[in-house]
C-alpha cells in the first residue's frame, strides 16, 4: 500500500473532484431530461457533430504543452509564460481556421445546419488558452476543491442557459450557448482562484524542451479523441441523424458515471504519479489502490445501469428514446473497461511513456474503429457491440499487462484486485434484473425498488469478497489513516 500522506492527499482531492463532478453530472442529467422533451434525436445528432468538430480543435489549443508542464517535477515562471503565449497564438489560429472552413466541413459531413454553430463554438478555443496556466497552477497545488467549485458554478450557469433557451424555442442554439457560457465562467473563476498573471516573456528553448514531451501528448490526445468520437461521423455515414442522436444520448447517460469518477480522478492521479515517478514500488502500490477504488464505484454503477436501462429511459427521456435502451446496455458493459484503461494511460503518461502511448492509441484505436465498419450493415447495436468485444478481450488486457510490467507487477496483480468489485456487481446485476422482470409495476416503482435493492446486494458482497481492501478504502475516505 502507498504511504499514508500520499494516500490521504490523493483521496482528499478525489473526494472534492468526485463530489464536484457528481453535482455537475446531476445538473447535466437534469438538463438532458428536460431538453430531451423539446429536442428530437435528430437535433441531438446535429449537436453531436458540432461537439465532435470543436472538441477535436481544442486538442490543439496547448499542443500538449500544458500536460508537459504538469509532468515536470519543478517548473518556473518562464516556462509558464511560454506555454501561455503559445496557447494564445494557437487558439487564435484555430478560430480563424474554424471560421474559414466551417462551410466546407459542414458539407463534408453532409450536414449544412452545423455551419453557424461550429463558428459560434470556436470561441471556446481562446477561453481554453486563457485558463490553461491557471488550471495547471491549481492542479500542481492539489487545489481540487477550488477547481470543483469552479466547475459547479460554471455548469450551473450553463444549465440555466440551456434550459431557458431550449424551452423558449431556440433549439440547438440553446445547447451551443450553454457550452459558451460554461466555458466563459469557468475560465474567469479559475483565473481568479489561481491568482496567476502572464508576463510578456517567451523562450524558444523552453518551448522546444516542453514540446519534446508535449508533441506525443498531443498526438496521443488526437488519437484518443478520434478513437473515442470518430464513431459519430462513421455512424452518421451509415445511419440517419436520428440514430446518431440515439447513440449520442446513450453515450451521455452512460458517460455520466465515467465523468464523475474516472476523468476527475485522472486530474488527481496524474500529478500524484508524476511526483513519485522515480519510486516504481510506490507507483505500483498507488496504481493498485486506485484501480480498486474506482472499480468499487464504477462496477455497480455500470452494471446497475445495464439492469435498469429500460425503466430509466422511459422515465427520464420518454418513449421516443426507447431504441436507445440496447445501446445503453452495451455501453454500460464497455464502461467497465474505462477505469482500467484510463488509469493505465495516466500511469504511463506520468512515467514519461508519451511516445509509446501515441503509437498504442494509433494502432489500438484504429483497430477498434475498424471493427465497427464491417459490423455496421447488421445494425447500430452490432457496430457498437463489435467495438465492445475488441476493447474487452484485446486492448484492455494487453495495455494492462504492459503497464504492470513497467512497475514490476505480475500480470495477475490487477485481476486479483478487480475480481471482488466486478463479481459483486455481476451478481447484483443478475439478481436486480431478475427481480425487475418479475415485477408488474410502473417504471418509476421498479426503479424505486430495484436501486436500493442493488445497493443492499452489492455492499455485503464486496465486503465478503475483499474485506481488507474495502476497509482500507473506507478508512482512507474517512481520513483515519
């Protein structure tokens, strides 16, 4: 196990980040539930393409330089200013390119409706550049409480904007302005909290030094983004915008527990692992601790979602979204792999394996997308299911074994750690699913009965199967050790 001081720091940070992300996710879910009654699946499909284009552009705002800055054990003001001004220049170029090429991009996707929305969304590029060093400063201080507050306030403003405009009849524009309001307020708050101000200085030497690591971070981010979201234009090419909207909504619902736990945990784990990167034994112990902690949370969330997909969709979204149920179930199983994959990537990044990550994501990501294409003629479920099988049986085991080798761990170490949470969640899924099928109740009543039942099944089982690790985790959360 890791040393108490490091564990306490990491888990305290995770409590803030997970708590903040939980509230933010609940706000997002509430927004989806409301706007789904006013927007069609096809409109969600159009917005998915807009977010794909602008999300891809955001990768180039700092070109991996910000992550390179976090990865360094020590940094100075000259390096901060170099990264800041680089990001500002990159963001301005991105705005110009987006405005000029929005039309051709829209025609390439055969979706001319997205053109004005893509131009509006280009505003997020300079906003991301402005807060880049403020975010880095807060991360390096482990000030995740301030970052959580920033996220919550910005999300709340975005939610109010989206609901007000969509209900008033502004359609997709309401979702676009939600993103802009959220980005603007988040930028302002983080800059205020970090209390860092740029100076007019720049070093080509520092730029080249940071870029040596950052270029592989950027290339890995590009590959990761494309392998994660390129399914949207692929699905748009094979199916209708309505099907794309159903897939996007499914990804939003299933992605909520992922965003709560995994993405925010990454913000804590990366600087933590980077700070102890030269002590592989401590990295290994922390790696197994975090894998267990995230699996304890994610396994019941994901498999509980699989069991309750039908009544959840009916209650939250309405009958128009019923075709999304099988997609949610497939994605729920896929999400089981995400904590393991993401922690592997975080550890490798903190240890300096940026070049390997790029080549890995390029090969594994291309293959995972490739398996969707021959399966697509059999339907959207077949395409998404083929990708799940590849992730579950090929990429996750291979990357896990490679990551553990870098820390001197035996390949069986991770399966032993994950077996308790996963087996407990599988048992919970089977029992809750069986009970739900026997009930002749409304969807609301089914959820009211089955969700607490799932908790009552999972908690005793995980204690029974891995009591020592669960008690250690509970003590860490309570800060008793």
